[in-house]
C-alpha cells in the first residue's frame, strides 16, 4: 500500500515537473514572440519613418514595369500623391527621349550584383520638367514570390543645370583658346594645328596668305577703332567665302589672314583668292592713305607638291608669293608656281610682311 502511494506521488511529481517545464517553455516562447513582434514593429516603424520623411523617392516595380509602391516623398518632388502612380507603367511617365535609357538600365539588372544608375526627365504636376537620378536594384525575395525591382530616385535638377552651365563654360573657354577675340576667326594656334593635320592627310592642298594693303596708313589716318572694324569686316568676308569652299580660315597675325583649302589645287585656289579680293573691294571701305582710296588686299597662294618639304615650307612659299603680290602693286594674287627659283631665294631675305605695310 505504501509503495503504491509512493509511486503515485512520484508520478504526480513528475507530471507537475513536466507541466512546470512546459509552462516555463511556453512563457519563454511568449516572451520571445513578444520581443520579435516588438522588434518587427519597431523596424517597420523605422522603415516607414525613413520612407515617409527622406527627400528621395523609393519605388518598387514589378517585372512588367508597373509601380507597386511609391514613397510619400513623391508629393514634394513631383507634386502628386503616391496613389497617382500605383499600377501605372513607369516608362509612360518618363520623358520620351529618356525612355530608352531606363529600358537599358533595366536590362543590365540581369547581371549579377548590378545596380545601374540613370538620369532622366519627368514633369511635375504644374508642367515643369525636372531631372531625376534613379539607382535600380533587383530586390531579394523568398521562394514562391515574384521578383521585384527597387529604385531610389533623387531630384538632381539643380545639379544637372550646374553641370550644363559648367559644360557650356568649358566649351566657351575652349573656343576662346582657339578663336581670335577680335575677328572670331580661328587663331594662329588653331591654324597651325589644322594645317599640320591637313598636310598629313591630303595629297592635294593649297594655302592662301592674305594681307590688308597699307593697313598701317589706315590706322594712322582713321585710328585703331576704325582699324578693328575694318579687320572684323574683312574677317567676316574671308570666313564666309572660305566656308563655301570647305576651307579653314584664320587670323594669321596683325592684318594678315590665312586660308587652308584641303583637296584644292593651285588653279582653283587662285580663283578663290581672286573672289575674296573682289568681295573685299566691294565692301568699299574708305582708305585715305591708299592710292585706290579704298581698302584692298593682296594674296599669296601655294600648293603642296612633291618637292614641298613640310607644312611650314608650304606656308613659307605662300608668304613669299604674298610678298611678290605686294611688290607688283598690291590688290592682286600671286601663285607660288609662277615665281622663278631665283626670286624665291631673294624673297626669303626680305623683312616680314607685317613690316611692309
């Protein structure tokens, strides 16, 4: 009888211990679940806090390109509530010229670890066009769930404008570095670079050197401001005439100009030179110190030949021909091929053309 009671007591004690253990285990599980739920609620609150308050726009796109989620920050950036975007294809709201860039970025998502970035334009609710920069990433997903694309968009309109202004400023600086400030033609450095490249590329090439006749007397009589206006008028005439021939015109220095005619032989180059002389004459710019009483020019022409050693030698031949044009009374064109070898050697000893006047 005693042994039976003892056995019952042991069984009862064991059951109590098991029940106490299970109660403790359940209590631990309840506490763990409570902590987990608190953690998840806290994390969700933090995520919502971020998505609701950051300036960037967070979007979620399905594989068909339709928006599944848009953060509330879209209202501040685009002036529309997030519900206006949900379910719509993201490309239909992008500027039509930028849609291919978005499509290209999405194709790159197939690469492992890809996180492409792209800039594009969209319109605000009021019609204003702004620039956005978006970084895409393929979101991780659990088994059985369709993959989605997460994007973070940032308003970069101000940055884009600053970059465009900087690019324009750099372009202007580059133009200033290669352009003569007074005449707006290419400067001497640009001429040298163009001639060097053209000489190496073209088997047929002609160079014109042009000088305004009696220009020192023009300045002395009418002043340097009138001289500058004269240079500008003649530069515009030379530039327009040269553009029609596919040539390159530059201010060579002082009152001298130069023209490169790639692929043009001497005979045609002389016709171009005479046409420019005629156009300058038709400007009818008064010149009180000139025998002709109007501004005229002299032109020297030289063609690249088998005996021409370099582009510098070609320019020198045109320079000598120009000197001979001034020796023959000015307001004329002289081709280098018409000069005898002896005259070339003699002309090489004369002072620079700018000293002749």
